[in-house]
C-alpha cells in the first residue's frame, strides 16, 4: 500500500525535504505534507539563474545549497545552509561535523575562492558576471 505525503495524518513531528527547483523537471515546489508539526527543509541546489527564473528572494527557515550545481564543482562535495534558527543551526553544524568527521581543507579553500570570485564580479563591473554568463550559455543551449 502506497503512502502519500498529502494524506499524512499522524499528530507528530516530521521533516519534509523540498527540492526546488525539482529534479529532473525543474518545477518550483512548495511543501505538500498535510500536517502542522513539520520542519521544512528547502534543498535549493538548483536555485540559480542558469537553471530557473529567480523571481523572489528565497526566504525559508532552512535552505540548503551546494557548489556542485552553482558552478559545476561537484567533486568538492561542499555545501552551505542558510538557517534562521540559531539552535537548529547549531545542531546542523554538530550533525555535519559528526557525519563528515571534518571536511577537507583543499575543497574548502578552493570553493571559498570560487565564491569570492563570483561575488567580486557583482562589485567590479569590468569583470564578466559568472551567473549572468552561465545563464546566457544555458539559454543558448536550450
Ligand atoms: C537536488 C540536489 N541536492 C543536493 C545535492 C548534493 O550535492 P553535492 O553532494 O554534490 O554537494 C545534489 C547532487 O546531485 C542534488 O541534485
């Protein structure tokens, strides 16, 4: 018998992970679980202008990102989270620390540099803007 999240009826806490844009159809998704004790986690790995129209500032309690889809550096296995709750952020940090037993310094340094270059291209108009460049390449292709 299948289980559908829209018909979830248990009176208990749950975690709902929302991948938006969704894979592989690119649809922007919202939460669907029929409950009111949920912690909603938005996986925004593909929430970049080269993959979808960014029409508003994402503003969820917990938002996950990864450099692998932003710039294509999938081998780094580096991501980050924007989290509104201090205590949730602390628990996530501890969980990550235990799961990874520490992230290697090399990808951390490389990806910090990549993100620095991208953000600098927003400040220095003589530089080509990475996200706009990526968006135009994807538009040309598709
Ligand atoms: C939707 C989504 N979220 C998160 C990840 C994890 O990214 P990574 O482990 O490469 O940083 C992936 C990778 O395929 C993904 O497709």
